[in-house]
């Protein structure tokens, strides 16, 4: 989608393409498993896949056929079954859900009527119709459920049913990248008032002051995360906030979800296949608590949401805020790992064409990135078109993730898009990168820090961490956090 005003026929074609693309992925994710796997609940954290299937259709009927088209409900008796706020995920398998064949038929019938409606839609007259917003919202809703269903596939036990080729190896320069990039301080425009399909929590555009800071050039890799584990990171309460330490103990966390220690080797399960971890691949399936603990161990911190967005969108050369790190053009396969083209993140340092002006790579795609920020409204926020999309989740319980994962479609991978979840969640496709304030730049450890492999030691303090230099040999940088 573009910020440029489109003629109705071009907009109609874009909407049809997005709706059709989303449905192709939905079909693949639900046709690839046996009927028993569609109706089974694979985890209390997730819905049965057949619930997602009919819920997608029900939301499409509700917003497009009824709200936009003014049609009567097709099956009003099933509305409560597919209302996400009426039944938590854990309850959904006990509901009298439509069986798979009926759920598919319902989705097919709704989609046929929606495409008829789209043929005649004027894209004006109401706020929902303007710029095709309601159609765009429904396309985004379906691809978000495609990510949710892929999470269910990852949880599902049994023989693999999904396959995709591996991403390309890291480009030659990936091993020469600086470990961190400087993002200049000053104001930038955060959020948007012009992106036509932006959801309510991304609005409105507003000016935010950000102090200068350093950000990891790439997301934290499995290899770096393994060093945190090997260094006893899960056994040292200094690195964990109190709630995180309590959760780490009660949940028995010792490594990212799906990781298994086999002698000196870490392996992990990826869509039904057990494999050695890939050291230069961004780490996945860590909770916010784990990401925060890693950052403290490294003598760093998670970036704030505003820092993340400034790194991703601000162009110091023009002073303008871009739609994406690489500019204003919609993502293509040279920019980012999106849309389930691969079933895993690409190696750290991939996608040089998608780099931000600050030099950071892979801000869009690969892994959702935890930020330190609570999910809260922007100044001037207005709930629209319904309060349950964002407003009911605002508050300190949820942390913001940015940037999208390999599992989300480009239609929801805007630089302004905000995701959120509880800090204990690990089944989502989330990783992170770390940051540090730039005020103490002169005290940075005197070494060149590689993005992978064994780090060297600082000549002054012997730290092997990328951190503020303590200047005292033998004293571990980062141990002064009081944790
Ligand atoms: Fe939904």
C-alpha cells in the first residue's frame, strides 16, 4: 500500500491482490494438516486451526458485508463462537465450532460476496470506505492470523508438513559490519497520519525527542545468545528484573523455547525437524524477560520503541521520516524476509538493500523485536474502528515489539506497525537487538567487535562484551547494574 492517492481501479487491484494472497496462505496452512490436526488444540495458548479459519471469515463478513455492504448476517448464531473477546483461546476447543468442511465453505462464500462488493465499492462516502481502509484492515487481519496459525504449526507435534527453502547465506560484508550503529539525537516524526491502512495505535504522527544512542546492527544471534547461556546467564539474578527472575524460576527457563542441549551442542525443533542451532541466525522464541536479561548481561539494554522507530525510519540527510528503513517503496524480496517465503530468519547481516540510513539491517522482517516500552497510546490517540483492537491492551502489562517477522506479510510490515504481548510469551516469532546510550562514547571498550564468532578482549578492562569500558582490568563490565 502506498501513501500516494490511488485511482479506484488501482486500489481495487491492490485490495484483490492482498485478499487473495492472504487466502492462499490460509489455505496452505490449513490444507497441509489432517482434519484431526485442524480441530485439535495444540497448546492452550493457541486456538484450534479450524477456529482461526472460521474466525477469519466471520470478521470479513462482519466488517465488509455487514458494516460496509449493509447486508444481513449470514449465520448470526455463530457470531459469539468466533468473537475473540467472548472466549479466550483456552476455551475455544470446547465450543461447538464449525467442522473443517463447513468452515471452509463459509469462508469461500463470504469471500465470493466480498469480491462482488469490491467490484462496485466507491472508496469514499464513509471513513471505513475511504482509501479502501476496511478492505485493508481485513487483509491485515487475515495475514496476522496466518502468522498465528504458523505459530500453531511450530507448536504442533508430529511429522513435518511444511517446507521452504533456506534463506540465502549472509552476504560477504556481513562479517565485517560494525556490531553497532550510531543513531543521532534530536527530534523525529513517530507514527503516521498519512499511511492509509495504518491501524489506530499507529496514529497520529507526532514529534518525539530521542537522545543519541547506539543500536546493534543486526538482531542478536543464536551464537551470541548461547554465550549468555554458557556464561550462566540463566542462573545469575543480577541480569534479571525481579518479575523476570521469579518467572525464570517458576517456569524453569534455561534456554529459548524449542532449544535442547545435546552434549556441547544446542539443537532446536523447527516445524517438526530437530536441527543444530545456526550460530549466525537471529535468535527466536525468547520472552521479553530473557531478552532484557541478555541485554543487561551484555552491559546494554533493550531499545525504547521510539529509539527503534527512529533507527528504522529517520533519515538524517533529509531530516524526514521514511515509511521503511530503505525508503518509501513497498517491501520486495530484496529488502526483507517477510511473508513466510522462508520458514526461518535469514542470517544476521542479510538484506543490505533493506538497511536503514543509520546502517542497521533487518529492522523489518526476520524476527519481531522486543522493545523496553509498554504498549501505550500516542498523544491524540483515537480508538477506531473498534476499542478492542488496541485500547483494551494499553498499559504496563504488554511490551511492544516492532519490525515484523519472517511470518508476516508485507501488508503489515510498515515502519509504524506496532505489535505487543505479555513479557512471558515465547511461542511468538520474537527476538531482539540491544542498545546503549551514546553519552559515554569515549568510555567504549577498546576493541572492534564482530557480529559473530568469539569476541576479543578489551585492552583496558579485558571484557569480552560490547559494553561501556570499566577501565579496570579483570572487572566485568556490566556488573554494576545492581542486579
Ligand atoms: Fe482475529
